[in-house]
């Protein structure tokens, strides 16, 4: 029903160390999480968010991308209505891994389209850039997703990324 659209379940996926936890915690608390890198933490968070003058309650699952958790992935993908596909501009293999995450999401949900936003994180570390912005845009286009460069450290474009995803999920829910 219509009320169901006031809640969305979103999932943050990507390789280890790309900033999944940092982005999630920045979005939920407005602080940069820098307790060091703990790849094993998987947790979910709630935040109220207003997009296009309409409130939505987001439940956000911050996944742990390590091999030993791969068995969990089916559950994450089933849970989520929309996905932030994250890579780090400093870590090329995390960029190259995105199509795999995307394919797995489509496979598990048995759909040919799932709302996703490609998020290129750590743009504050441009000195160490290993993935060009243009490559990022092309990757996003190939996955039918918007592209957003952000920095969890500097708090750049985090809300923009979530807002884009909320809009895509709304559009998708209207189609169904
Ligand atoms: P996860 O494995 O994807 O959850 O990655 P984390 O969120 O734990 O981040 C991994 C490391 O990268 C941590 O040391 C973070 O402080 C750091 N980090 C995350 N986002 C950024 C960012 O935007 N800029 C910089 N400079 N460091 C970041
Ligand atoms: Mg994490």
C-alpha cells in the first residue's frame, strides 16, 4: 500500500575498506567514523530523511565485504530495495569488483533492474587516485545507475548519494 512507501531498506555494498561503514555512519550521525578499519562489523541503522518534501524512514544495512561473509550476501540482497555500490578511488580492484556485486544483486532478486547508485568514495584522497572520474561515470552508465563522487571523511555528497537512491527506489516502487 501507499504507506509502505514511507519506509525503505537500503544496503551499502562494496569491497573491504572502501568506506561502507564510514559512509553509513556519516549519514546516520553526521560524524566521520575513524575507529580504524574493522572489516567484520555488519550492522543496520535507521534514519528519518526528507526527499522531495516527503519523509522516509531508511533502514540501512552496512555490509561486511569479506569472503567469509559471502554466504550472507543472499540475505542482504533479498532485504534491500536499493543499493549503494561503493568503491574507493584509491583502490582499483574495488572498482573492478562492482559489476560482480551488481550481477549478484540482480541474480538474487531475479530482476533485470534494481535501483542502485554507484558511489566513488575517498575523493579527498585525490593524490592517490587510481580510478579516473570518467571511468567511474562509464561504469555507472553500464550498470544503469547514477554516479556520485563523495568523501565520508570530508562529508562531501553523502546525503546526495542517499537522496538519489531514495528517489530511484520510489520510482521503482511506483512501477510495481
Ligand atoms: P568498509 O570496510 O567498507 O566498511 O570501510 P571503512 O568504513 O571501515 O573504512 C576503511 C578505512 O578507510 C577506515 O580507516 C576509514 O577511516 C577510511 N575511510 C573511509 N572513508 C574515507 C574517506 O572518504 N576518506 C578517507 N581519507 N578515508 C576514508
Ligand atoms: Mg565496514
